C-alpha cells in the first residue's frame, strides 16, 4: 500500500523544529519530524534530545521589561511547548529562566514525540521535499547535502556558512559631540551614510595595545575550518597583532573623513553603519572579533564617542548556516517564491534560544494554516517577535547579519518615553495589547 504524502514535514528537531512540529500538530495537522541525531550528530551536540541547549542553560530574562522576557510572554500567549517544558524544569537563576538541561531535554523530546499526530523519523533529510508543505529548521550546522539542496532552491548567493558579526550599539547611547556623520570624501552636499568616531595617535595606540592583550574566546575544532574565510574577514585583534599601523590601514583607515572639530583627517577612525530603517541601531564596520564579551565592552568604550555605548550585540565569529532572509523570506516565515516552504530558527538569521523557538512557533502555525487553507499570520511589529521578524525580512540584504531580540528594533513610541526603564515597560505593554488583540480577532474568525 502506497503511503500518503504527509501533510507537513519538519526538518530538524532543535528548538525551532520541535516547536514547529508541536504547533502544526496542535492545529490538527499530521506531521513527520525528521531528526538526523543520534544516528548522525554534529560537533556541537552531546545528547539525542530535542531542542538541545548547546551553549548555556539559560533562556534569558523572565522580566517583562526585558527583550527576552517580553518574547517569552508572547510565546506563552501563543502556547509554546518549549517555554512550557522550560518552566516545568527550571532552576533558580534570579530573574532569568534557566533549566536543568537534561530534564528539560527529555521532557521536550517526550512531549513532542508522544503527540498522536507527530511521527518522528530518526534519519537525515538530505533534500527538501518538493511535494509537501515543509518547515526547514536544520539549524546553524545544517548538513552539507541539505545545504546544497537549499542552495539550489534559494540560489547560491543567498546561503552563508560562517558568521562574522560586528558589535551593534544603540544610537541614542553615542556621544554625538564626538561622533560625526560623513562618508569618505564627502563634498558637503548632505549628511554622509556613516557615523565616525575619530581617534588621535595616543588613543589609537592605546586601543591597539588593548586589542592585542585582550582575552579571546577559543574556537572549537569545527570552527577552525573557517581559516580561509577568516583571512578575508579577520578578527580585529588578529589585524592589530600584525603591526601597530595595521588597523589604521585597514578597517580604521581615516582617509577622506574630515573631523569637523579639527578640519583634518584623524589618525584613525571607527565607522558605524546604520543597521535598521529607524536609525536606532548602528554596527561597527569591520569589528568582527573573538574577544570575550566583557573585554569587548571595556575595550570598545575606549573609542571616542562610545564611552557610554549600550551594546545590543557583541562581535563574534563562529560557524553558522543562514539564508539571506531579506531577499527570500516573508514575515510569515514562508519563502517568497515557494508557497508551502517555510524556514525557521538560526537558519533564517534569528539569534538566541527564545528567538529560535519563537520563529519555529510561527512557522509551524503558518504551515498548518497553509494546509488548512487559512490566511497566514503576520505578527504586529509592536510585538517583540513581530519586530524581530520584520528586521530579518527588511534589513539591507547586502549587509544582513543575524539578530537577537532587543528593544532597538522596536517601532518608536509616540510620544517618545525618555526614561529607559519606563520606555521598555511601555514597549512590553504595547506589544502585549497588540498580540492579545490579534489572537482575539483570529479566535472570532475561526468561530
């Protein structure tokens, strides 16, 4: 007897995949969940459990006026199985949601695999099925064969294999008495595209010395394979170690940048590129690094103009696989030119445990909606998940880098709230009301 093609296939049982499978099954669809572990593992995984936490046991803050806390509250409202299992196996961690990794992993695996509408297939999926509704949640260490097939679908220019992330700062934390806006060799016809932090010789030498002596994060063996990539995109501390003038002739070259305070080019300059449409975030151009995060904060604040910088993300370099979501993906998690094909998790450029699971939640719900003939759901930008998905689908494609949940990507409040704590609380309240209104509207429509 020929087996009927399953309604939904989910590839990968990480945080995003486990959540996607659960949501699709909860909506009434049959699901086949493919997971290559434990038959074929990755260098980062240690257990056969679904949703394995490979770096830390913390999902981030529980507090509603923190970005991950706001995202967690939204996931609870939408019925997240990952959050449910995490809460059931939490351990004391102050205001954070931390878990007993083994107990949480076993619970998530049991709950998902025992769902009557989910069939778990422990085998590697080497290609994306073309005759079914599919959610691809294969993660940052997607197997080579599956990655090649994804490339054939998305185009070879839209799949990346290694991350080189530059730090990102909040615009309103910059010292604009020092930073100046200009592109190289501006002719005075208008503001430039970059913010620039000028350094004199003494400031530059002090920064180079700090970079050379900074404590670094050790790369894992499988990340060392990226040597040829790193040569074209080297960590700043490696460039600094090649000679005192290396940075001044590299990512910190001051050529064509006239400091309005002096009328001259500075000895060196750090350029910041606008990172979102609202202009609330800027990334440090060419400042990818393996320096430990505490050290990064101390050293980067040595740069004039960044003395009180608030960092949304620190620089890092690690092996990753992700698609160019701004060119390929809709806010529904569906590939623009391939109806019925959804992507979620780190492969779409979402960072952080909670963000990965949340993207899988929406992808699973929308895969079910596709099967059931219902309109796909787009979350309001006022929600944290809605803002995150707006960011990854509307960022500048040529400079797209993964992003985690943060308040810098939220639409501005009207009127603006100056006090940061009150502003974050207002973001959370606004997002809660927006999501509750959407869910109530959907419930009325379904009934």
